C-alpha cells in the first residue's frame, strides 16, 4: 500500500529554481500568486522572519519549506553571507488540496535529520553551482523530488499534526484513506471504511477526527471536489466529471461544489481561467 500514490498522481509537485549562491544582503520573499517556497540553507547563519510567525535563527544546514504563499525575509550576516539554493513550489494550491492543507505554514528541518536526502542534495548542489546545459530543467526536477522526500519525512517523523497527511502515520487509517483516494466514485459508507481500517465504526470515526480534524465523509467530499477541480481544469465537461468523482448527475456535483467551493463548477472554472490566462 502506497498512501502517496493517489495524491501525487493527481497533484504532482512542481518547482522552479531561481537562486543559487551566496546571499549577503537582506532579502524579502513575497506571498505572490499560489506558490510556496523551498530553500536549502547550505551553510552560514541566517535569521528568518515570516508573517504571523516567530523569528527563527538557523545556525546549521537546513531545509526551509513554505508549502503555501507566505511573506518572509532572510537576514544573513553581511560579512559572511549564507549559501542558499531556492525554488518556488506549487503543491496544487486549490481550496481542497489535502497535501497543501495538511502541512504547517513553515517546516524547518536540519539536513542532518534526513539522511536519505544526501544523494539528492549532492546532485542538486552539483547542478546549482555549475553552468552545464539543461541546468534549469535538472534543478527543477531535483527540487520536485526533494519535495516528495521532505513530505515523506514529515509524515514519518510526525511533523504533521493535522490534515490527511497525519492519517498516513496510522497504518489502519491509511488503508481507509487510500481506498477513498483510489475509488472516489464508489458510494462509501462509514461502515465500509471502518471495515477496511480493521476498526469499529466508532473507534474509526473518533480516531480519524482526532488526527485529521475532520470526519471521513467530510474528507471524501473535499477529495472529490479537489479531483473535480483538476478534471475541470483539464477541460472535462461537468457531467463527465460528476460521474468520475462519485455524483450521479451534473446537478448533484454542482450542489456539492457550491457548498464547499462557494461557486458553481462553471463559474469557478471561468474565474480560474481569468486569473491564470494561457
């Protein structure tokens, strides 16, 4: 069982590297658009501020992940600076995306705590500080792989305290979540999911809410909406989308969509296309 398979099948992380070198001046990163940031502090001492969060002083190499847009600033020692490699990231920041919703606003992990990053970081640093052909494409793909590794680590190390990723740390709940993610079109009941988890109905419902902050049926509804958004953006008609995500008609999908997203599928799609013209 791979709990990440269905997630990343629909929401492949995207990254775009934009800086590699020594930073010796104050730098601010805006919360523009729908992208977050992934920074790798290679060496140096860095003071970091972030809107709404306490300041952080970093004295060792670390991964700095802002999974969602959040204004933040870097304040290195001007005499020595800090060695950084930076990328913008996109986890698929739609309203119901379970990955983006589960991660904390800021995740800082010392590189020494994630031994499995070694080979990826070595490749990434070699590309970052070289001028080889195809450097940008190689860096972008390496950052995307790095992001998957960081999310894996966050789940395994219990750094995710809420949201659907927290359920992945519980093998029983993970089985039920994977079943929902793999077959959203099925008419699921709480009894079905509890049976897959190997738990009583009451124990399953309580444990699910305790870890994720929501009910299994609420998560299923949000997952269906997230898939519906993806299919709509791909140009699929509303009726076809409804069938694929578990609704018996376009009208039923439209009602559920309006309740969770706040607009009809067609109006939401028009807004997305207006905000992000090709």
